[in-house]
């Protein structure tokens, strides 16, 4: 069927939902609409993409397709570059308007967006992008950013359109599997299921039940499994909008503050306050990549260039990747992550710290590995956090975590460690933080001979700590680094509180 006035194209990317979707609403008001998701080879083959991401995306698309069907339209999928797909649609139906959300992605999607912009201009097709998160395009200054973020997340939720006029005659392809897209199937065994319904269920159970001890549980790799919100993948892929999560959290938080339920566990107030703060941090870190896309590849503080680049050890990197460092908490966390695609924030920081300081690895390759492993991979948060934990921003405290202390603080009985490092199952509790200190007779009794059943430490913690501290602070004290740090803070620093001198923390 020909459309003399063209059709509306709604381009779904990391916004896989129908609710709170301004592009969908605007397109529905203007005429027949194509609801489009494109499997882009350059994205699927990227260094930061994993088969588990595709599984989650397809589950989210299944949920989205069902929601769209209820509105009268089918989800259309294509394989190819976005400009090429637009060419085909334009040739067949005529594209009157392209609608989408803004995306703060990696270098691949940034380059893709430039090509789409050029295509739209060359074909005289308007392309309208709407803000999806509390991230501001072309932000002049971080001063006042918090107010802009708050204004965005407090805007009313966009309702579902009443009806969307479908495009007659369009070939609405089904979802595409791993084999068709040239990816091996995901081998992970305990990954969260994608889709809006799962996201809402997960959020509600956190706000009503699981989150009561969040402030404490979020530091523990074991308790964090249920005590953390676990909604980050649903936000990362857009099954839920950050505005929805914020408003549902605030509604619950205000009901507690008002004392509507005086018999409620008193821990709820502190836990939800802490969670609300982290929702703001979510967009704060993405804003850094929006303002400076180069941080995907280069040190935020360029005065740190050369600190680690020439010292990369592939054997140490491989041991870290596969949870074979000889430090149980590091190994258990990495193995859990490889199995599930998730680990709590404290342990993420420890993994990066161990790679950066104990193993003295430049952050770029560990960042690529973790991007593939994190089901909730969000480029803006990812690269900002990696650089912060690697100590190359100049504006954040240097945190060198002791792997042994993390066992004593967060898993003293070894419940979490023994789940993911079963070779340590019979190791006595007093040796679990540092199994290499077991006498040989104890190793034999526990069925865990170090260097045979479980690896010996790949580095000496005390020596690696001292050397890393010396190296970092010898650079950090230089005038060029301090001067660059002031520029980094001016561009990226939080304005919530006035800057203060941070002290080193080890733990």
C-alpha cells in the first residue's frame, strides 16, 4: 500500500517499552506508524556485546511486541545498518518522520547516529529525539545539573497511546535468534529474564519486601543477591524508564516518611534514602560520557597517560578473567559474574581495584571484559566507574581493596565463596580468606592442595599493594596531575556538595 504522505517510524534502541515512551506517543498522533527494532551487525559484533545481552533483548522485545499488539500495531524487526534499513522503508512507504529517544552509547552507536543524522538530512526527513534519562545534551556546565535531573524525573509518566494506526503491507519479521545473527548461544545458567513485566515485578518486590536492609545488604555479595534492587538490567535496556523507577521509589519513600504505617520496619527509611541517591548517581555517571565520549578509550585525566600502558600482563589478565587468581573473594565474584551477569556494586569495585592495583593492568581490556559480562552494561556508567576505581580521574579517592579483608567483612563463613569456588568447600574458616597460608597437612585434609586444586596467589597482596600505592601517589602528587584534576572536576564533578579533600581508604 502506498502512503503519499509517508509513514511515521518509531526507532526502538535501549528503550524497549511502550509506557513512558514519548516518541511512540508523538508518532501515534500523526499517522500510520512503523515500530522498528534493528539488529545492527556493528553493535552485535562489538567488543562490548555478549550473547546474554541478545537473549535479554529478545525477551524484552517479546514483551514490547505484546504491548504494541494491544495498541493495534506489530513490532517490525530488521537486520542491517540503520541507514540501510531506513533506505528500504523510505523506498517502500516513504518515511515522513523518524522518532526516537536520545542515546548515550558507545563509539559504535555514536558513529551510527551521525550516519542516521546524515541520512535524515539527505532525504529531507525530520528526526526528532527526546530525552530518555536525566542526561542533558550539550550541557554547558555541571552547575545546576541536579535541578535539571530532578525536573526530568518528576515529569508525568507518558501514558500508552489509545491506538496506533498500523502500516498495511509491511513485512513485520519475527525476533532473530543467535544463530541467524552469527552469535553463539549464551551459556550462562542463572541470568535474569528480560521484559517489562519482569522489571516491574522485580522493582515492586524490592520496594515492598526485599529492600528492607538494602543499605547494609548492598555491600555483601551474598545478601546483595536478594537485598539489592536487581532492576539495573531493566533500566539499562529500557524496559523501565528511570523516571518510572524514581517515581515509584519516591512514592514508597514518602509513604514511609509520612508514617502511614507506624509498625513498618525502621530500616526501610535509610534503605530507600540510599537507593534514591543511587538513582541520581545513575544519570550523574552517564552524563560524564555524554559530555566526553572520549573516556571510553582514554584516561579522564590525561596526566595519568603512561601509568600502566606498558605493564600489561596477559597471564595475570587471564587469571583475573576466569577467577583463578588465588584470592577467593576475587575468584568467587568473577565466577558468579560469568554465571549470572550480575554482582553487587562493592564487589564490582573490588574486581576493578584488584585488576588496576594488584595486577597493575590498564583499565581498557578489563573494561571490555566486564562490559560483556555485565547484563546491565550501560556505557556511561561503565567507563566512568572503571576509571574512578582505577584511580585515573584525579578527583576520586584511591581505593585499594584487600581481598582477604573483603572475605572477613562480607563472607566470614564462606557461604558465597564456597558456592562459586567448590574446591574450597572443606577449607577451614580461619584459612578461607587466604587459603595459601594453610599448612600442607591441612590442605591434604581439606582436599585442596594449593597450586593443584586451587591456584596459588598470582601476586603477593602486601607487595602489590605497596608498589601500587607508591606508583599512584608518586604521579598523583605531580602538579600537572593536580592541575588536570581541577579541570576534570569542573567538567564532571558532582555539585551536590562542595568539594572536599578525600583521604585514602583501604578495605
